[in-house]
C-alpha cells in the first residue's frame, strides 16, 4: 500500500458498503496500536463517512481476494 494519509472513519450506513464496487476488506492498524478487519474504500469522496472521530491508520493491508 502506498504511503498516504489513511484515516479510520465511522460509516453512517455500513450496509451500503457491502455491495459497493469501491469497497474491499482490509486489516488495519491504528495509531493507538489496535488491529481490526475493516472496509477499505477506494472512493475518496464518499458521503457515507463520518469524519468527526477520524483516527490515523498506521498500516493498511487490503485483502485482494475479498470484496466487502
């Protein structure tokens, strides 16, 4: 994954991402050290994001074989 300013954001309606062509499953590590499986979005302007509690992601490993 290229070095970008990746953020972990809350999804307003997570169900919408399940069928989205821009969504993939990723293993994400946050700045606080937590690791979780999350949805990685290739769309950079999605209206389904709540940016108020955004947290920096230190590592993102997108799973190529899994769609959301």
